[in-house]
C-alpha cells in the first residue's frame, strides 16, 4: 500500500466516562477519497475534530503526513483544508471578504481568492453578502475557504448535509475532481452510503464510536453479492431437482432463491428446469443493495 | 498575530462596532454640552476660578460607567462575530496559534476602546472651547481623565473577553459587565483595593491614581494570561 496520509492509533475520546470514540484506527492513503460513514452520533464529527486538533484525544495518537499532530499541529494544519458540519461564514461580509479574512491569516497571494471562487463556481456571486446565499452556495464557499491554502488534504464533515439533489450533485462532482485535478487527498464523512459510494475509493464505517469496517468500496460491493430468484410452476419439485444437481438454494415465498449467480449456472438451471417441463415464469437477480448491507453492518456492529 | 488582527479588523466591518466606539465619547460630551448649555450661568459662576477644571470634573464622573459599559459590549460583540455562525471550528483549524487568536481579539478591543478614549479627549477640548473657556486647555489633565480610567478597567476587559470568547451564551458576561458598570457609579464608597473602584480612582487625585492604574494593568495582564492558557487548551465544540 502507498504511504498513509492520516493514521490514527487507538484514538479514544470520552465524555463523562462514556467513550464517544473508541479505539479508532483510521488509515488514509495518499490520493484517495476516503468515505467516513456512520449514523448520526456514531463519533464521526468527534473523530474529525480530533484530526483537526480542535479537541484533544483522551487516548491514542494522530499522525498526519507522518508527523505527530500533538507536536507539529500548526505545520500539519498548514497543509489541511477543512469544512466541519454547517458552513462557517460571516454573513455580513461578501464572499470575497469572507475569503480575504481567511487569506490574511494563511498569508497566501490574493490571486488565490479568484482561483478558488472559480473552482467552486461562485465567481459571479463574489461581491454579494453571504447571508443571501443558498445553503448549497454557502457550502461551496466553505469548500473554497478550505481550498484557499492549497492544501494537500481536505477534510469535509457532512458536506452534503441538508442540500437539495442538485446541490448534492454539485458538491459531489467538486469532491471527485480533487484528487484528479489538484492531487488532493479527501476525507469525506456522511451518514448516507449512497452519497459516498459514488465518489469514495475506500470507506470506513463507524458505529457507536468503533470502526466496524474499513476497506475498499469494491470489497464492500463484493460482500453484497446477489442471489437469483426463480418463479416456476411447481417450485417444490423444481427445487428438489436443482438441489439434486448440486445447487444450493431454498424456497422463499413460493419462489426458488439460489445463491450461486454466475451466468453459466443460471443458464444450466433454466435449461434443466425447462427440460423437466417446469414452466419458468421469471428469473430475477436480487441484489442486496449497498445501503442494505450498510444498514446491516451498522445494525450488527462489532457488538453483541 | 498581526495577520489575525488584520483578519479581525476585516470581520468587524459593517458590524456597528466602530459606531459603538464613537457613540460612547459622543454620549458623554453631548450630555455635558446639555448640562453646561442649560445651566451655563450657574455652572460658570460655580467654577469661575477654574472653568476647565469644572468641565473636566463633570466629564470624569461619567467616564467609569461608560468605559465599563463599553468594555462589556465591545468584548461581547467581538466574540459574537465568531459565535454567530460557528466560526470557531473554522478559525481554530487554521494554522495559527490559539494564543494569537486570543491576543488579537484583546488587541482589537483595546484599539476600539483606545479610539473611544482619544475621541473623548478631543471632544472634551472641543466642548470647552465651544463653551468659551478659551484655548489654553489643560491637555495633560484631559488626556488623563480620558485614558486612565480605561487602563484601570483592563481587568474587566480581560475577564469579560475571556468569558465572552469561551461561553456561547453571552447573557452572563453582559450581565456581569453591566452590573459592574452600574455599581461603578457608587464606587466612591468602595475601599481602594477593590478593582471596581479603580476606574473612578483613576480619574481622580494622584494618591489613588497610581494604585488604580498600576493595579489595573497588572491584574489585567494576569487575567489575560490565565485566559489565554485556558483558551489554548480547551476543546472546541
């Protein structure tokens, strides 16, 4: 595997004795989009705040760019852009002034403001007070602010929360372009798998403070392998025949549900059934959606 | 810290903070203009020996309460710029030491209130001249009553700013500040070592002045230091 940009070791945060984040080991590689998933209150935001040095871990360590966050916080933060939950903006200022307030602290050239506004598509509205912006525009301004310091890593907490579908699409396209066009590694959190699966290469799922899954999105997809459902005239007889041929399956609501799904098997099944004079009404593929799998993982968790 | 301060100066645009800084001294001067305007004959007879001294005395009475109210409102409004839309998490995730953020807010308050003090000095002199007290005004005395009560109020600025910056709900710091402002009207009754007595003492005779200003600056610096250390360590929600 390539080098880790972010690596946490047994990261814990407790509030009044309750562990909000419980021994989390995040591993994020350079150039990927890492989807950080979990239901509300699972510890995503707490973890992200610890990555940004906003709150101190109760236990465990955070290493970013191979350096200890505790010891070289400012050095690390210089290379990170962040957007934590709801957008932060000074409503009485225009978009340009908002960015200027941050630019003065970051000390980057003034030309960056026009560049980042261009990147997020807000050039037209640059001179308007931000309080008149739609939520989607505010969120894009937030991403512009995060990009201002030309970061190597972007940390976005729930960037699509509360947006309408077109707003979600805009933000998603923006995030997808980051590694390709700017070489930026992205950590994006969400409570919806469907939002993340279309952009993330790796996902980490957190539940009640614990990491319950961390792997590539393909690996997650493989776990959601489908089954084949066959509707026939005499299901019981047909199932017996198929079991005798070595297929594995069972009866579900008067239909045959079969586990193995490659094309050849399906062809052999249909052929066998037809040869034995069963009428085959329907052959359907039933895929467990990623969302169902996600809910299942989140529901089961590492507990019980 | 210069960079943070320059950013803060930008953020308070159109927030009415400059207006507030101007309205304090304007209020004091306008009140005394009214006082001397209505009772001109009586007051000029009363202060016939030292017309400027009389005016300065009257101005000085209003300075402590105005300074404390100003300290309260300015520190709360400055903190509110960040509280209002949860900007702390964005600001403090930037590569800048938290102590610099804290110090910049303090410096911004000092600048705004310093402008108020300078305007008060200018307005006092202008009022005296307009009342026909002549051009030979006692500049040092005017500067003293304009600036020294503010220096004596620094412990309150440090404390209220620290509270305003760390607590989201501004009710407590504003209530405490305004209460202090009102009580300062009766500060003459307090023993000299009580910080609340200092703003009034600082506008008075030299005996109490040294304690008030020295104590104000020292205690202010101490509270600022403790506040900065706490601000550096606290978790940001």
